[in-house]
C-alpha cells in the first residue's frame, strides 16, 4: 500500500516537468502568433503531442524515482555482499549494456544519425558500439570501486585517448561521438547505474559511497566518445579500402 501511495504522489515530478515544458510552450506560442501561423489542424496535432509528452514524462520520471533508484541501490548492496566480488566486473558490464540498450535517447539519436546519413551509418551499429562502450566503462567503474583506485587513473587516460583520436577521426563521427556522451547519460542509465554504484560502495568495507560510488557517470559520458570515434575510424578505413 505504501509503495502504491509513493507511486501516486506525482506532485514533485509534475512540477519539474511543467518547469521544463512551459517555457518551450510559451516560445512556440510567440512564434505561432507572430511568425509561423500554422493551420488549426497542425496546431491540434501539436497540442495532442504536447499532452502525450507531458503524461509520458510524468509517468516515466515517476517510475524511475519509485522503481529504478531503489532497485539499483538494492542490486548494488547485494553485489557488495558477494563472496566472489570479482563477479561484480562482468555483472557491471551486463548492467551497463542492458541499461544503455533500454535508453530512449540513445535510440532516438541513432535513428537521427541513420536518417541524416541517408542510411550510410546504420542505427543498429551506432547502438551496438555505444552500448558496448558504456558496458566496458561501467565494468571499469566496478574495478575502480573494488580496488579503491582514484578516478583520475581512468578519466585522464580516457580523455587523452579521445584527444589523440580527434586528430584521426572523421569530423562527422567526432560530432556524433560528443553528442553521444550526453545521450548515453540519460535517465535510464544514470538512475540505475549510479544508484547501483553508490549501493555497492556503501555495502563494502573501507569504501566511501561519496568518494567511490560517484564518478561512474563521468566514465559513462566518456565511453561513447571513444567507442563512436573508434567506429568512425573503422568505418573510414573500410571506406578507403573499397574500390
């Protein structure tokens, strides 16, 4: 009963969604009055879309807060109690892969890339490389929590590698790669992976949930940059070999 009441408490989420949507709606109304002057049929479709967006965001964000965050924390706590803690690394890989595959923003961006490239860059390949990159870096994040290593040992080499790859990467894939860093850190991935890392660090001895649990999202944001530019290098090399 308590869980149901928590789920039905939409007030805070509704306020957040309205704060995000109302300014966009006001800007659209201004453009409609002074510049666009769209017909009623188009306005009707747009209004229905806005209502569906409002309802969808409320339900999605409420579900994330009520479901994903507690589940992520509980999974992290259970992983911290494992006898063979090295299993956290492959499990982290699996969780990172699945969470990224389920991320709506990842799919939207991959579809836009395929459409903008007229099908030359398939969406499924973008999703595959992006998801594998995030999965690998989540696994590295689990290694960091297990060993207590500083995040600098992961972030600095990662960004140095990204800067080196910038010199050889096609500008198209560079643009896609840096947008992917923001796309991968969406509500599905962030809420589950971050909650899991904090729960894991809190369950382990000699680990600080703040120092060791946080920082994983920085790795998740870096992962698509490297993985998509890697795909770009492979794509460009194959393209040059074709007669």
